[in-house]
């Protein structure tokens, strides 16, 4: 899991916004699949994880008047994931999963402050791409702390795909097959 977190951070450092966003949008599904592999629905997995780890970040309360605004629901974020990863779009108008948002408007603030991150006008949510990705990374790191003592989850995390530097060589010894990385 650290390699995916590090790759997202590197993409942010390189200002490779599209790669960072793609990785960030996949984390809720990846994390919840490791937590609850029996859940078959990607939308359900995504929503369960998002509601626990990201919804508080995208909800604002004004205690003085008892008003709460949810800027982005789990279903809206899932619709964004589907629209971006499968169609290359930030419009969720054609996504059946969407709940309240029709479109996302991403910015990359030049000073890194996030500018107008998480401002909403009607059905359009403006997000600073680095701020959003960092929100997701903080949530993933909290999830890792929450699950670190569970050996079954640790085993599933250990099976995540890893890209090895150098040439890969398929090695067959008896009935066992594995790939070794060679420089």
C-alpha cells in the first residue's frame, strides 16, 4: 500500500495532476476491498469506506445555526471515479450513481494553498486537485492505522500488485512458479 501512497505523492510533487487524481479516486475501493473482500459491489465498497474516512472532510457544520452542508457524498465521489477513470470526464451527469453533483471543476492553485477548494455552486463542486488528493491520502493513512493489527487485511495488502525495477524472470521450481526481478 505504501508504494501506491508514494506514487500518489510523487505524482503530486511532479504536478502530474491527472495521475495523482486517478490514484486518489481508486483508494476507497482498494482499501475497502482489503477490509471486506466479501462485498461484491464496487459502489457499495466505495461508499462504506468514503462515509467513514472522507465524508467528515467534505461536510461542514455551522453550529451556531445548526446547519450542515455535505459538499460531496460517497455516491457523488464514486460517480466522479467512474466518469474520470472510464470516460476521462469530470461530468457526472450521465452517471447513475451520482446523488447531487453534475460536474466537478478541478483547479491547481499556483501557490499550493488550495484556493477555492471545496466551493460549490449549484451542482458543480470546485476542488483543488492537490488538496483533494492529500485529503484522500490522509484518509488512507488513517485507515492503515485502523487496520494495522488485522493479519487478514495485512495479508490482502501484501498481495497488492508491485512493479519491480529491472527485468523480470519467470522461475519454475518443482510445482512453484514465481517471478524474480533482476537488475
